[in-house]
C-alpha cells in the first residue's frame, strides 16, 4: 500500500515520497546543468519534470546553494 511504501522510503532515505522525487529531479538537473546539455534553465526544469521555472530555481538554490542561471553566465 502507499502508506507502507511511504514508511519504508522514509526509513531508508529519511525523505517523504515527494521529497525523494524532488531530490532525484534536482540531482538530474544538476548533472544536466554541469554538462551544459541544455541552453536554458527553463529547458532543464522542463526536462526533469518541473514546469514552473521560478519554483525550480528556488528549490535548486535552496538545495545546492547556487542559482541554476549561474551555470550559463559567461557561456554563449
């Protein structure tokens, strides 16, 4: 059941299912930003399944301490 899954995930990772999903998306976004596979923060956000770019930027900066737009400064 979902409740059992949620308890097991929390036990193993310390994260709720939503937090775990966000962590996976942010880690993937970090890899994409570092490899410069996309030309914009918006493209990265959409590729990891986050449709609100402002929300993505705030989540990313809170998690990693760096604004995702910083990866594009001086690059073009």
